[in-house]
């Protein structure tokens, strides 16, 4: 049971950091009120899943670092498309706009999180 709580807590930091960063970025792009809820909802779908996959790959596999980075890159592309579809629906916009929002927000969040 203690492992469960430590896992949940370790997932909270990247989730909250991502929500804050992507919220600020998307607020600038979309310029609508109340985007925090949509950004939080979208990241609640994608962020814990991808972080659990990262944790599994680093803890329980013997893949090389380059293989892990290739898998991470593929997963990030999947996340961009999933979040793009969700933003299209939530912001009632075109598919291309949802994808662009997702791409910019994810790229900058990924970059900023490495700088912190």
C-alpha cells in the first residue's frame, strides 16, 4: 500500500507542473476564459499514463537508452495527437487548430520541464 501512495505522489509533480505550464501557454494561444479546466482534464488523461510507462521502462526493462528515447518520442507523438483531438472537441475548433495547440503546448512544456 505504501508503494501505491509513493507512486501517486511521484506522479503528482509532473502532472501539476505540466498543467501549469500548458495552461499558461494555451491561455496565450486560445485567449478564452476558463481553459484551466480543459487543460487539467486533458492532462489527467495523458500525463499519468505516459509517466507510468516511463517509470516502467526505466525500472523493469533492460532496453538501451537510445531504445527508450525512441519509445518516448513515439509516445510523445501519440500524446500530441490524443491531446489535439481532445482540444478540438473541448475548444470546438478545427482538427488542425487542436493539433497545433497540442504540439506547441507539449513541446514548450517538455522543454521548460527539462530546464527546471
